[in-house]
C-alpha cells in the first residue's frame, strides 16, 4: 500500500507540483488549500508525512504544526516548504518541531529525496546515498 502524504499550500500551482512529483514516486498525495482544511483532512485519514507551507490564510503552518503535535502526532514527519528563508525562519521551524525545512523556490528532486529519506522504503545503501545529498 502506498504511503500517504498531505500537501498543504494556498497556492494551487505549488500543490499541483508537489502532488505530481510525489505521486510520480509512488506516494498517495492528498492536498489541502489552507491550515483549516489540513486539520479537517488529518481528522479523516492517517498520513505518513505532511508537506506544509507557513504563510496561509485562516491558519498558518505553525498553527497546523502546533495542532498536529498537541494531538499527540509527535512521530508524524512534517516537511516545511516555504518562502520564509532567513536563518531565523529556518531555526524557528526546527524549534517548532519540523523534520525538514525547504525554502521556495525549490528543486523537485530535493523534495522527492527528502520524502524518500524520511518515509521511503529504502535499502540501507539507498538511505546512505540520499543522506550525502541532503
């Protein structure tokens, strides 16, 4: 069974890119248009990973991340994918509990490699190879 990913971004182009890239790697990808939509979908299904933007209407990425952790989903990997790119932004992301922090614009292969590294069914050799590229 394919691993499930929730891609959360208010920009439809970004959602479509994430979905295409990760579906092409064999993942089942659902999308959410904002933080509130993400929380609804997290109530409906179990996900193996969340790709999350920070700057969104209604509820931002940090609000979603906080709710995920408050629900006890501490083991759920969260990859921030955002235009907020200062060192302060990146450190805040890690302090808040993200697994990886990717800044926009991003390379599709980097996103795919990080997702594979975090939840992919990789051999130890494949995992080690990816580790050197991240």
